[in-house]
C-alpha cells in the first residue's frame, strides 16, 4: 500500500495492490473514502507500487503473458481522461520515421527509419515528464539494413523476446529485443514492402514490390552465425499483379 498526493490542493490517495492478477490495484480518496480507480489485471510485488508525484501510478509486474523477463513496469495516469496535450518530442532518427511498434508487453517502443536504422526505446524513459527536454535513453540501436525499414513485427511468445524487421534492401531480420543481437537474416530478390506473421508465429509472409509473397519458416535460435543468409528456399505465392 502506498499514499500519494495531499499537497498543492491535490487530493490524498491510498493505493493497494496484490500479487494476484485477479485482484489488481485499487485507489481510494483518503479523506472521503471514495473509490477512484481500479486496475484489474496488475500483479505487483509487495514493494513494487509507488506514486509519481500527483500525476501517475507506477507498478512492477510479477508476471504477465508475453512480458520480457518479468521485469516490466507499468504506468497509469490518475486522470484517465486524455487531454491531447503533447507530452514529449525528440529527434529519434537522422531521416524520416517509417514505422513504429510496441513490444508485446508495451514496455518498449521500436522505431524504424528511412535510413535503415532501428532503435529500441524503453517506455519508462519516454514517460519521464521531469526530463522531457532531453533526448530519452535508448536500449539498443541497429544500422544493419541498407535501405528504408518497411515494417516491424513484435511477437506474443513468452518464451523469447524477439522482433522482426523488413526492408527495401530485400531482407527480413529477426532481432533479440533486449540485447539487439541479430538472430536470423532472410534475403530475397526484391524489396520487401510488407510483412506479417501467422498466428502461431512460425511462418513469415513477406510481400514484395512486384506483388509476389514469400513464405519463410522462422528458425530463431537455430542459426549459429546470423551473418549467413538462410539458404532455405521460400514458398512463393503468385497472383497479385
């Protein structure tokens, strides 16, 4: 349990959490006893809950399907109604931003650029309004693609923290989200303009500039040298003109 507020005309708050996903977090007004907010799906550790000033609530997550290494921190604003106010802006890439994606547990933001670079940003740094005038810290950076990044795919699998990128350089690459290590490299004869995973996340479908779609098997962890391009011949779907 934590307390917050009470200064500058703000209401005093009491917040209580539990390790069970079925109970979640509840917030009350200390003076009136009014129920203010309930977050049903959070499982916080005994000392993993805190108020950040009078603006938001932060909680460490013990377990959640798809979370990265169990070390995830979530933030909730006390005022659930969005105002549309700009919170932060920063220079993320040297050239135009082409795609954005959140990790499956929403703890990282992944951005791709026209110059082929990819950056992984921890959300905990992006939400720090006290430091909004400085560029946020990045987790890892890659410039392996030699042309514009056309797509970023994140996975829901709890057994591995990976994401995939596609590019006009004719490749799709599989990355370790936390370390930034290249795990698999798939090369094609044409620029890749779109990509998607099947629901089981075992097959990658890559759309090309001439309308063909390549089906490739993901064998993440089986490729010892990621610099070696996969020699598996993909299945080609033809039909688009």
